């Protein structure tokens, strides 16, 4: 049902787009018509597919590592007062640095291949995971903590068996945000320096005034980003099914 | 307060020694300049259920938390058991909200103490199933709390309290969120299952106190003090239709109204 509605809206916009291009007689190097983009999508499918695969690998690996790194940060902050006092300010300050500004450095250090894009993706997403999870870890119901105290619980076990499961819905929120931003990280990485990938392809196409190729690449990226989010969301709902009742229905 | 004589029926089902009494001496507590109690003395008889009544905000729950060791008794104050050892670490806690963990099954919730202490889980889960059967939840062991009714959830909570198998049981309005019939049933089960332990139960319901308390105390005033004890006749759980219970309920309501007017 939701897919149908989304498709209807999308189709409506495409029709408007086609009408606008025809009505204002826009040249293809400014705004190609949807029909022309569809044609390019078909003709250049091999190039698009090869580059898309490359970008998809960067995004998925970056997402997995970014979530792992972000979650570890949150656990470290929760477990250690020392980390809270010395690491938290640095972590917050690190978010003031624009990621774009350090992208050239990452290419210098990690090369033109996969590694620099993965690191870029990790940097873009880890903070949303860390902050959401850390927040969840701190907000454990005090009644549960009282109960744990009267049960003579061990601190580490309270963290692992009480605070962590209680914070999983918050971690899920962080991972959903990360799934949205992961493609941005990978594409920024490719713009700054790459020899493959959709971002690289878009940059090349733009320079050669092949705006139809740029649009086709954009479309592939958008479809992949939406599919990734849907997959992550479905996976999280299944994994944290006990929280399903408390989540409002989405649509 | 007079010393109570432990009867045979008051002994815990297990072979453990009789649960000691709880002594609170010169306890003081204030919240932001508001003195809840100052030099409060109290004694809760061993292996008996003492019910604590009083107006809202008088400090009943705070007294319970103090006994549990969740807050300190203030300078010069002391909370001790009759056997001279501390109570903190030997008391089971049961609160108004069932505080069940939504990600655990009923069985996992009952045995959560073992999980948090790092005890062997195989034996713990088997014992959890036994306790669930004792509170009438046989067949629901694998259900998550969301699949259970309010009464069932509070039964799981009761089983979790029993699982801890502590000499002291501290209950903060454990049945107040339940409907009248479920509440009557659970009062009866709790009175039966907690026999032989030193129980302190905070409640708003005079009839509940008279049904399951060996002794009823009213807490009132600011700083709060405890009233002279009321010892209803007979052994709990008492019949709510017993005329003696009903007469005492009238008297208690009268006292509570006075306490509220004085507050």
C-alpha cells in the first residue's frame, strides 16, 4: 500500500517534469527529459551497474563499521567515567569539523580505492549512532536500576543485561539515521578522489555536459538509498520486536 | 510495640531460620529542605507482615526505600535487622509498576536476578517455571509481558520477588493498579506465599492492610511519626466480609481522615 502511494507520487512528479521540459523547451544539457534519462539508463546500464556495485559495497561496509564503532563509543562512555570526562568533549567537538574539509586528507592517507570512502562513511554516521545509543543507555528506567540494586546485581551485568537491551530501541533510531546518511558519506568520498563509483561517474558526466548520465546515476543512487533504509528498518523491527507495540504505526 | 510470638504457621516453607525483625532507629530524611521524618524509630516484627498506611507524600515509600538501602538513613540514623546484620542485600523489592523487562519472557523476568548476579541460568530457569506455576501462570512461561494482562504481569512480579528468596520483602503499593477482584485474589496469594518472611507493605487501601497485615501502622504528620499499632484478630489472609475487619476498617478510615486533615 505504501509502495503504491509512493509510486503514484513519484509517477506524478515525473509527468510534471516531462511536461515542464516540453513546455519551456529546455535543452537536454540543462535538464534532460525523463524519457531521455530512461533511455540513458537503458543504454548505459553496464557502466551504471558496475559503478553502482562499487558504491554499494562502500556504503554497506561503511554502515556496518560505522554502527559498530558508534555503538562501541557509546558503551565506552557509559562504562567509564574517565572516558566520559576526557572523550566526550572531543567527540562533540569533532562534529564541528565539516566532513567535506577532511575528505582530501582521507584520500591522501587511504588512497583512491575503497578504504578512503569507507572511512568517510564511518565518520559521517558514527556520531548519530553513538549519541542515540549513549542517550538510550543513560535513560534506563530508575525502577529497573533500583530492582537490580536490591538483587545485588554486578555493575557489568547491569550494563550488559539491563541497560543495553533497554537502549536497543534508541540504538535502532541511530542506525536508521545512519542508513540515511551512509550514501552521502560514500559519494562525498568519491567526489574528492576516486577511480570508480556513482559519485565518480556523476562528476565525470557533469564535466562532459552528459547531464542525462548524471540524472541516471542519481536515480540509481536514490533507489539504492531507499532500498537500504527499508531493509534496515524491516530488520530492526524484526530484531527488536518486543518494542513494536510501543512504536507508533508508520503509516 | 509489643514483641510478637512467631507461630508455627508463620515459619517459612523452606528450612531457613525465621526471618529477623527490622529495626529503624533515629532515621532522618529531607527532600530539598522539606523534612519528611526526623529521628524516626520503627520496629517491624520478624516473620510478620506489617502494613503501612498514610496520606500521600507522607514518606511511606521513602521509609521503604530507606529500609531497602536505596537511600541513606541520615546522620546518626540506622537501619538494622534483628540478627545484627544489614538488611541491604537481603531484601526483595516489589513496586507498584511491575517493572518487568519487555524483552524478556515471563520466565526470564522471574529469573532476572540470577542473570544480573551471574548465577547458573539452567537451575534458575527451572525454578522460575516452578514459581510461575505457583502463582497460577503455568503455560505462560514463554510469553513476553506485552502478551499478559495487568494481573498476570503483577503475578510474574510476585514470582520474581519469591525467586529472590529473601528473609525481607518490601512492597510498595504492589496491587494498587489492579482491578478490585484481581487485587483480592493477589492479596490472598501474596499473604499465603510470603508467609514466614518479614514483610513491610505500603498501601493506600485500608481493607488491603487489614486483610493481609499481621499489624497495621498509620504514618502521619510532618515530620512523620507512626501511630500505635493495630493488630487485627486472626491470621491473614482475612475474609473482607468479617465484621471485625469491617469495624477496624471504619476506625482506620477515621484515623486516616484525621491524618490527612492534620497534614
